[in-house]
């Protein structure tokens, strides 16, 4: 339990997707003009991470890893499919996003109306594929740990995008030098926020 | 290179495709594409150069393939088709890096895989390759890859010089005897946040030189 809490806190603050690894930067910069849309995208990211990270974990464990196919029989014991990782992960993510979109549309039109436009964007959000690849690299012990890591990363991403959107809303009233307006100042702000987040470094529960 | 003889291939229009992404239409500073990886691999010059080359190759070749197939691809499933083409290219690049420059491949860690979701590639496929012939698409891929690489190299050059006092692993500052005057490396520059601030400064410089690029809002 303590271990899970540790992974959770670490993936939100210490290994924050945006401030420590710059993942999902494109949509982070593009969709952070107002808090409301930022919140919508953030929730969608958490949702998709919650689904794709455990699925990719299971695929990795039972299909792709060296010797993972042993449950099929002795002769599959030395099959190593790990070179297919990227292709399988991205295919899973694209398929899951499509599926989630359809399910949400069918059962919760209200949620679909608020999340809908963001879901296709998410298939190519590097934070999603990045979380699956980090999950593989850090070798989490079981599916619960992987899920907790996925959700934590999503919450970290949400915090970051809502934070920057709030700052950008206020920024309208400040006097930024012309060439820095828009993209430039957003980069520098993100840098400053990242420095603040570095204060969390080394936290261990 | 002798452009004279190959005039039809390197026509003025195609050359523009090659040079525009280097400045006016730079993928990172103007189109806001491919930022994720650009920031994370720029601590040292060497991984940055390897990354820039990988992205250029993947962009150019997948642009070429998609442009060649553009009339066959059904519109509704184009994203999956594009992802498959890109993923195949990235797997090739990844295996190549693992075989020949293993240490760099380790440093880049997940970022080689993340080329798949690098928005530059998807962005160029959607915006250019789906509507143009293979050869201009190939040039467009090279141009955008180079524009991306340019920013990577500039950022990593300054980060390595200021942060570790070396250029491409060569201890320049030590050889020049600068440390004897009491100078110390700026450890802050190596930390991830400084990459963002460097790109911000590059945007600032670029836009103050060319006022037409300034955003209005």
C-alpha cells in the first residue's frame, strides 16, 4: 500500500509528465488558452491513461516480453517480440481511444459533448504513449502499480495544464513585449513553473 | 551540389519547401509542433544531433510513403494508416541506433519511441503529404526535419557549453583555461526547465528580427 502511494505521489509531482519530461507539450501549448477547455482535456487524458496503461502492461507481460508467450506452450518460451513494442502500443492506444469515444458517445452524450472533441487529439498525445513506454522501462511489478502510475501521470498532466491556463488567462492584463507575446511567454512561463515543480524532487514516502 | 543540372527537381518552389521551415515557418518556433522531444534531448549536443537526424529521416520517408499512397488511403482510417507507416520507420531507426550507437540510444531512452507521436510527423503528413506528390513531400519532410534539427542543435550547443563546459564532448572551456579565472559551470542549465526558457528566448530573438511573425491577440 505504501509502495502504491509512493508511486502515485511520485508520478504526479516528481516525475511530472510535462515539467520533468515535456510529454504532451503540443496539446499543452495549444489547448491552454482557457481553464475550462484545459480542464476538459486534462480529464480526458486521465481517462485514457487509466485504460491504456494497464492494457499495455498486460500486453507487454503476456505477449511482447522475452519468454512472455510461455503460457502458449513450451516451444514459445524463447520468442522475443519486444521489437514490436512501439507498433503494438500505438495501435492499442489508437484503438482504445476510438472505442472510448464510441462508448462515451453512446452512454453519456453529456460527457461526450464536453470531452468529445479532445478524444481524437489524445491518440497522438505523446503523454499517452510516453506513459506506456515509461511503464515498460521502469518495470512495474504488477498491473495495480502500473494503473496507479497511469492515473498519477494523468493527474500530474491535468494540474500542469490547468495551472498554465489560469496563468495565461491573467496574462491578458499584463504588458508583455511584443515579440514574446503568445508562444514565447508561454514557453518561459512553463520553464518557471517547471523550476517550481523541481522543489518536489527526491520526495519519498 | 550542382543545382543547375537538376533544375526541374530542385525548382524554385521545391527549394522554398526546403528552406522555409528553417526560418519563417519553423516547426518548433512557428508551427508549435514536435516540442516534446525537442526539449528533453537537448542537454548534450550528441544525442540532439542523433535525434535530429532520426526525426528528419522518419519525416521524409513517411511523407514519401504516404504521398505515394495518398489516393489509396480511405479517409476514415487515415490516422491508423499513418501511424503504422510512422511506427514501422521508427522501429527501423530504433533498431539501427541500438546496433550502432548504443550509448546514445540509452540516453534517448523512450524518446526514440516517442518519434511516433511527434506532432511534426503527423502534422506534415496531414497538412502536406496527403495533398501533394511524393517528391515535393519528401523535400518538405527533409526541410521540416532540418528546421526541427536546427533548433535542437542551437539549444543543445548553448546548454552543453554553459552547463558542462564542453562542445560535442570536447572540453573547450578547460582547454581555454577559463576555469582558472574562477568561472564555474552553470548547473541550472542542465536541468529540464532551462530548455523551455532557451526555446522561449529563441522565439523572442526570431520574432524581434522579423516583426511580421508577432502574434496578435
